[in-house]
C-alpha cells in the first residue's frame, strides 16, 4: 500500500492523495476493492485509519514539497 499525489493543486490546499494497493502477487488492486477486503466495521475503520497514516507519512517524507495539506478521500 502506498500513496501517489496528483499534480492538481488548488488555492485551498495541496494535491489529492490517492491510495495504491498491490496483492501478494504484486497485482494492482483498486482502492474500492481494497476497502471490500475488511469484513466487519472495526477492520474497515482500522484499514481507513491505516490508509490515512500511510498518506501522512508519505506526505512528510517526500523529497518534493508542496504547499498545503493533501486532500484525503475516506471510506464513507
């Protein structure tokens, strides 16, 4: 699981942070399918929190800085 940051900027914040997920065979899984893997509410919440933490860590450790905080999509 990792982040990519779209190069779309707005005056109200930084770029959107997008989730990228790979399975054990290194095949790409859509974020929508990745959120279907957790099978009950606590696991869904934990996975959502993990995704946000991955984005935060990737944002602050980037060599290229951008203005503002990235947009985060959350599982609703």
